[in-house]
C-alpha cells in the first residue's frame, strides 16, 4: 500500500529536498538546523545550539510567576543550565502543499553550568553546611532530557525559507552534578550531604517544573528542487 500511495502523490511530494536554517527556539536555544524532506513530505531535522542565560531567566520567570519554585531555586537552576549545549532532533510531516507542518522529537541540554553560591544552595535545598559559608561556592551542572512537540508554518520563496512554530518542551529526565569549590577539612561529611541533596533536588525540580511552551523562529535556504 505504501508504494501505491507514493506512486499516486504529486511529483513534488516524492522529491527529496533539504534546508539549512539559522534558528532560535525560545526559551531553549539559539543555533542552526539542518533538515531533509522526502516522499509524502515526511521530514527529519536536527538542531544544534546553546542556551543563553536570558533564556534560562525567562524559563525561571515563568515558573516562579506560577508558584512552581522560589527565587533561590531559580538561581540554582540558572547556574546549572546556563550556556548549555542544546541538541534537538525531530521527525515531522507537511501534509499539504502549503507550508503547515507538525513535528515531534527529542531534546538534550548538557555541558553547561556555572558556580552557585553556597548560601543559595543551602536556601534552595534546605541543606546546611553548619559553618559560615560566605564566599563559598558549588560547581553546578545538569543534563536534561526532553520530549518536544511543535506545529507551525513555513513560507518558501524560491530558495528563501521563513519558518515560525509554536510548541512545548517537557523534561522527562535529568541528571545533575554538584561539586564544592572549596576545601572541606572540617565539613567534608556535611559537604558530601549537601552535594547529594542538591543533586537530587535539582533532578526532581527539573523533572517536575522544567516544562515550557516554545516559540520557534527560523530563516534559511532550501536545497534541491524549487517548488
């Protein structure tokens, strides 16, 4: 049946084509995308970019505004996610000659992070180092796994492509690393407990609250036959 469907499709629908885009998916990444589209207008694309700090702040502002977590936790997540490498791969379908499309896929944010003040870690997690923590910090990093769904429209004029989409991204897994950036001759066991507690707290918080609507904007060029 599949071969019969492909045989009866218009010629344009059975040709292979490609696209490359400069893209931003707010609030997750700024980067570049490559895409191929084949028979029945089925498509596969992959996007690689980085998560700027303002995007992390926007994600935090939305969750804080809805009462998901407090400002201390927002600072913790900012430190753990900022400047992460973000990779998203989607499969999709453009059902009509017009440019409306739907896509779904997987997203990964990793290899970012920064230093969070010890007092912020303590306040957010409820852990306590027991001594004066002024000037002490923890190195915070996290890897987040996400499921993405988007729907949008792309307009092609000869080889120029302009695309906009709305969607959602939902964190389904997270693995965080929290490491102290100070010697602990007198508080080593306490620091170990704080690290373990902060890692679990970050993982649980991201899986519970790091879900967001997305706005995608892209400009690119079409490769292959021109419709």
